[in-house]
C-alpha cells in the first residue's frame, strides 16, 4: 500500500521553518527535524494539500511556491510513500503552535547538524541548488538509507 504526501520548506532569507517532531505518538518522524506537510485528502491536488497543511500546522498562508520534485520513499517498516516536495518563498499570517512538534526558524547552514532522515539531506541540497524538477527514490532498511536514485541514475552523496 502506498500513500501520497506533501513536504514543504518555508523559506525566510537564509532560514527554513522546521518542525521538530516530538509531540505525536507512534510518529515515524519522531525526534527528527523536517519541513511541514502531510497526507493528501480525497480530491486534493498536491498544491491543495500543501496549502492546507501549511495553514493547519503553522497558521501561515502560502502565497508563492515552487513544486520542486517528487520523492519516492520505500521503507521496510513504513511501506511506500510518494512525497510532493515544495519550497515556499512567500506567505502571510501569524505563526502558531503546532500539535505535531515545535516549529523553529533554522539557518540553512545548521540543517546538517540536526537529526533528520539521511535522504532529506539529498533533497535539501537539490532545493538549494535550484535544480530542475526532479524525481528522487530513497530506499530505507529501518533508518538506514540503502539506495538513492535521482532521475533514474544512482546518486552518490
């Protein structure tokens, strides 16, 4: 069984709004730092989901964004997930507390220091390099990244 999700990196200068996932029980992202996002609901496009999830998790309303890529996660523990990746460069509203974790503006240069999925570091580099729309497949055994394929070619970190 596979699922479709969005993941959004909201940008402010040299920072991203990151979510430290520490509040939800049974969270596959527990204790990790990720962008905001979640699962597509019936009838939603990836853009609809991205905007709804940002509003629900942060209180902000995205007004300018780029749909940057699709990331296929394959996990022996969590199944397969097709994640639509966005970078949000403009928004309005007031940040509020998130029920899934703690939101914090983090300088991009500090992201490698934070606990995260190893594959996240790959697509964050792609976001920062302004690469064209991409397809990235990440295969995990437990929390270990065992394979990364970018646009059909084996990716070397």
